């Protein structure tokens, strides 16, 4: 009886309390986002199969970009849900989570990432989710670490473990153009393995979780540390690629 009444109860609740956009509070046609803030479905166009950077026109999706062909990253591939520059709605969600104090947005965005992960890696049962950590002072200023919240939300969505395996030991600032030596030098040595994390990482397939991949230098440095700790493979899962 309860199972039969369930859909009717849901319909009644929707009529009395219409679903609202989690970002702005407007009416939500899909249950969690309004028309203005609806995120695009599917992958964001033709992307490099390694770093998820935008490919020149005419190259097929998944083809490695010139930079990755010349200097392959230490991670296997980056999987993203959005193009940060092309998706105005995506930017609004990410900026609200990252700088607007909207930690509640990690749950719906984590569900989006979880679906993206399952679309490209259906067999991820033994994978481990590792967030890219903020520096402790930055986390204290913000009050939370958005990558950790995202990783936990993805873990709940797809039933994967989360390990805070990395520690950011110095703050870094974005320098230079994507792929430039200054960016690589800026993050070199910026991360270390948490003292208790090696047993959980060794032999595991790891998905490194972040909000935005900009140049890939941070992900590359994190992958280097995780590979040295014995990770079998390191891939990157992020909401968006900026570039």
C-alpha cells in the first residue's frame, strides 16, 4: 500500500511545495535546477583524451592534444562535466560553491560528477576518491574544502570510498599560461602524502577530485605523489575544465 501511495504523495508534496532551484530558489523543472541554471548534459564537446583540454577544430573527441603528446601527464586521463568558460550556468554553480559559502551545493554537483564517472568508468568498484586539498590557512578562511565536499558527495552517489590522502604543505598561486614552466614550478613539492594514507593508496586505482582543472599542473603534481605512494593508476575527475 505504501509503495502504491508513494508517487501520489510525491505529487501532492510537489504541488504544495514546488521543487526549487538549489542555486537560486526559482522553480525547478527537473527537481533541482531552474532553466537559467540548468547544467548541460553530456561531455563538453571535443576534448583531449588525456588532459580534457579543448581540441583544435577538426580533431576528434579523445584525440591527445599536442601538449600531452609531447609531455604526457602523470595521470591517465581527466574527466570533466563542464566547459568552465562556455557554461555560464556551470560557472555560477562552481563560484557559489567555491567562493559563495554554498557548501550545500556540493551534494547536487557531486551527483552530476558521479553520473559522469559512471558514464566513463562503469567498473570502478575498487577505485578510491582523493580530493585535491586546500592549504590549511585557505581552508580556515573559507570554512570548508570544496574538493573534499565534492569527493564525499561523489562517494555517496556511486558508493566509493574517500581518502584524504594528500596534504598541501604550501599555498600556491596561479602563474603563467597553461602548460608554462612557471605553473609546473609553482606546484612542484606543494603536496605530500598524508602519513597514514599509504596503505589505502597502494595498489588502488585513484580518482583525484577537484572543482576546476585549469592547466593540469596541480593534478599532475598530485598524481606524481600518489603514484610514488603505490597507486596503480591515477585519473582526474573535475566539475569543469578552464581551457
